[in-house]
C-alpha cells in the first residue's frame, strides 16, 4: 500500500511540474501558444492535455519496462549534464554570486556525474534498442525547437 501511495504521489508531482515546462516554453514562443494559457483555476490545462496525449502515445508504443529504460536513459543524461554544469560555471565564472551552495562540492557533483555516465554506458550495452529510441525521442525535439524559434523570431520582428 505504501509503495502505491508513494508512486502515485511521485507521479502526481511529475505530471504537474512537467506541464509547466510546456507552459513556460509557450510563453516564450517556443511551443504552441495555447499551451501558454491558464484556465479559470489558474492551471495550465492545455499543457496538461498536450502532455497527456504525448504520454498516451508513448504508453501505446512499448512495454512498461521499455518505457522506463528509455526515460531513465534520457533523464540521467540531463541529470549528469546539470551536475557537470556546476563545474563548468564554477570555472567560467569563479566570482559569480552563489545564493545556493552545492553541498559536498566537488565530491557530490562528481559522484553524480560518474553515476550518470555509468548508467548511460550500462544502458547503451544492456539495452541498446531502448537507448537508441530514447536518443531519437530526445533529438526529435530539435527540429521543433528551431521551427518554434523561427516563428517567434518572425513575430517579434
């Protein structure tokens, strides 16, 4: 019972937080404009619909195990890049104000980078199909980014 509750809680939080990304992208002209609107309850309902439709397409595309492998593969690339960004920013801007300090720097972010790299390499060898599909899904956003960016640049000129 506890596992079900924590899983539902994590899923609920992920759904509500993730749709805000589409909402913010739409507000900046990098996604469909309707996704940047709030409903009467001040919730990004259209973003939730877009996310729900995409999730349904993904669910229909494979097994639960395949989906989790693809998602974990993709997510840990971003986690590792974020942790690596701490090192890059510290090197490029050593005197920048740091309102939030990274606990255990440089050891904790280094462990995160190494863990993410290990998971990345492991998935490439253990589940190459899922790694390839995860990569294609991530890269499929690149043309859309340039398309939306071009549309936004035309509107602001």
